[in-house]
């Protein structure tokens, strides 16, 4: 009699997910697979990686295309980047804050690039975050979070924090690539941004 009770207790520790929780879990499992396999990834492969039956996917997504679009929207969403920026300790010196911000935003760009590289060639509909108002809203939210990081140093800034944030994002997102020089590290990029090109 003891064994069945223990089994029942074990089962209670893993309550059933809500449809939204299951949807999120499937998306988070699928994104790395889509990055690796592109649109050729199968729902069976995603289901195996998630530890669920393939039919479970179709209880929360109409079809594979809806799942792929949801994964693209998630990868392009600014939510994760904004959370990372908001978690940075504003009591740190400004260069350290900006270096952490650069790392968070570069990770965000890498994530976007990986998904767009895998799925961007596909036809059909794309989420609003890919272009137009969605992209503008994403940039605005990231810029506002970055401006908050600059706020403690506002008296010493040449321009308002919002404008400095926009300049920093512009430098970060358009960092030129050269064949014979490695990319700037976040710390190097911050040094150039704050102190210019002169050593």
C-alpha cells in the first residue's frame, strides 16, 4: 500500500501545465532546433526534445507554420533583452553598466539573427515584430530600458539619457566588421563610445 501512495505523491509534484505554459515550453524547446534545422525541423523532433507526444503540439498550435511563426515572434521580442537590462545593478560604474548592457543586447541580436537566418527566407506571413510598428516598438522599449541605466549619470552626460541610449544602440547594432580585425569586445566598445577613438 505504501508504494502506490509514494507514486501518487510523485505524480502530484508535476502538475499538468496550462495551455499557455505548455505553449511557452514548446516554443522554448523549438527555438534551438529551428536555429539548427530551419523550417525543415519536424514537429516529431520538437516533441521528442520537449518530452511530449507530437499530438500535444497540435493541441496548442493549429499547425507547424503557426508554431514556427510563434517561435520567430518570441525570438524577435524585446522582452528578454529588456529584463536583462532592468536587472543590471545601477550602482555600478557607468562603463560596467554599459558593458553588461552591450553583452545583453549582443545576445539579443545573435538570437534574432539565428532565427531570421533559419526562417527568414520562408514566404508567407511574418510577425509584426519583424518590421514596421513592431520593430519600432521593440527599439523604443530597449532604448527606454537603456536610458534608465544612464539616468544616475545624467548630470555628467552631454546629451539627455534617451539620446545617449539611442547613440549607444546605433553603435552596437551597426558595429562594422573587418576581415583583419576582431570584433570589439563589449568593454572595448564602451571605451570607444565613452572616450572616443583617441587612446
